[in-house]
C-alpha cells in the first residue's frame, strides 16, 4: 500500500505510521512541516519524509493509493488559524491531488466537534444536521464540505473521532498531572464525552482505507460507553494510586480563565490548551456519538477497555517522565 500521511509526526499520525510499517507491505510518504519534531517517527527505509505543509505541498508519487489527512489545528492563537489550516489547508490538498491527476482513497480525520452536541442524553448520529459550537468545530465541518463537494471524483471517507487519548497525547496530560499531585478539578455541571483510544482509531483509519466505498461516507469512531469528566479523573486516580481532593469549578470561572488565556495567546502568538473555542465546546456539556454505523457497514468496533487503555497511557507517561 502506497500511502501519503499529513500530520505524520504528531500523536495520532506517528501511531498510524508505526502500525502501517508493522504490516510490512506499506510505502509511506509523510508530510513534515517541522524537521525538528520527528522523534516519534522511526528510521525505516519504507518511510519517506517530504518537507512542506498543507499550503505548500511537495510532489507526490504518481502511484499513490491512499491519503490519510490527519493534519489539523486543535488550538490556535487566533480564530483565523483554524480556518487557514483546517479548511483552506484541506481544500489545497484536495486541489493538489486533482490537479496532478491523482486518485487515491482519501481518509479525512475530522472530529465530533464538526457535528453537534448531544441533547437529552441521546448519542448523535452522522446524518443529523451539524451544529458546531466553536470555531474549531466549524472549521472541521467546512473542511468536510471542501472534501464532499468533490465526492463524484474523489474517493473520500470522513471519520468524526471522539476525544482521543493514549501514549504521546498532551491534551489530557495536565489533568493527569494534577491528579498525580492529589487534585482533581471537576465542574459545576456534568460534562459527558465519548472517548477513543488511539490504537482503536488507527484500526478504524486502516479499515476505512481497505473497506470503505469512498462515497463521502461519514463515520463516528468512539467507544460506545461515554464517560464523564469525573469518571476519567477517578479512573486515573485509581491507576496512579492517589487519593485526590476534588474541587468543583463553576463554568463561568472556566470561561473567564479561557478568555484571559486566549488574550495571552494573541499577545504572545502561542496557542494554549484552554481558550474560548475549547470553552464553547465544553459548555455544551455532552459530546456523545453513536458509533453504530461504522460497526454495521465496516464491522468496526473499539477493542480496548477504557481502564486498560488508560493504564497503558499513564504508564507510558510515567516511563517517559511526563508524570
């Protein structure tokens, strides 16, 4: 399988690279934006690093079979950054393929944030009208639309992924670091979310490349059992063998901190994990997906039990000095 991967040096991309190389039948071309951040990519003759980014793409092999488009911006110093990278970058990639006469299967990693939050505890299906709550979610939806308007000539599949966790992830890291110090911040309202362990997501990406009809289908990928923020914290505390002091934080205070954090980002030009876009998703309280479609059509379901996957994740953090 001859593959091009964007976002290959990141948390999810590097796991996908490792998995595909482990098959022994893959030739991988990886888009590399920052040559200084390649520590997670193995030295392998079947892995070829291509310098560039989504707005300045390199030449790609003519016999390309699959594109895994994973690159995207999840936090930005300025609102416009989401649209530049997620929407315009995706549009440029699709145009590049079509202009050069390439016709690979195109697998796009989107997000539940591109859909809509759950209401009345009902998991959201892929065909429900989207209603993103944040600039990030809106930019991912617009990226999906850039792909789908070429569905007649581009063999595309879109994965709307739940919150992904696993070794190398930094999004949950600060939460776990606080728990390791004996503190757990919860919120004045219950926040519920679908999760997915990174290795399950990688299997879903691979399966879409192999089995999806490529008609612009959208699939939710998530563990079928949602978790509350407190569930995640309590399981992490159990694994770390920590007694924690719980501190309830009102959402208005989170919004204030997010606003100040975003202001600091604009002044420094550096993105921070908590900003108003992240808060707007958080305040919707429930991002829960129905993963039935991908199970029915492609036979995929998550394999990693939550507790076991979280333990592997936390043990990796400890072994690598992150905790």
